[in-house]
């Protein structure tokens, strides 16, 4: 039973790690980040630091400070950051919600079995501690013979 539980946990962990990596890849693509680390630490929004509003981005284009394609990129990035801020600092959209649901679903079919195994294991460990306490008490009273 313990071997099966460990194997199930390994499989669930592997599946969730693959999905978590997929979420990071998707965010990287969606936010046009250079690498996954940028997605994790929000440095993907670094290009927006000089601007206090989307209007300032448009003004920079109007004054020929940035190109039209750069303005479009920054406006998209601005919108993505706004969504990111609304979601408690986490970028989430429909695809990410589906992937997070899939990650939670990896555990569901095995939750009852794993919970039962954990409870059995906890009970066995509690029994061992109780027996050890009883043996220690009996040794102190001189009741336990070698």
C-alpha cells in the first residue's frame, strides 16, 4: 500500500509539474517575455516603467519618440499588466484557469486512497509512540523484564 501511495504521489507531482511548466510557457508567450523567470518575477513589465498611463505611450508615439509598432506592443503590454494587477498580482485568463483546473484534477481520482493511506500511517505512528511511552513507563516502574 505504501509503495502504491508513493508511486501515485510521484505521478501526480510529475503531471502537475508538467502542467505548471505549460502555464509558465503560455504566460511567457502571452506576455511576450524573453524567459520564464520574467513571467515569475514580473520583470516582463519593465518596459512600462517610463510611462504613468497608456496616454503617455500614445504621446510618445505622437512626438516620434517611439515607433507605431512599439506603441502597439507597449499598449498591449499595458493592458496585460492591468489585467495582471486586477487578478491579485497573478496573470490569469481562460486558458490558465483551465490548466489550473487540470492540475487540481490530477489529484482528485486518487485523493480518497491517499487520504486513507495517510490516516492509516498517522494512526500506526501514533500507536508506536503510545507503545513506546507505555514501555518507558513500565521500565521506570520495574514491571518490564528483559
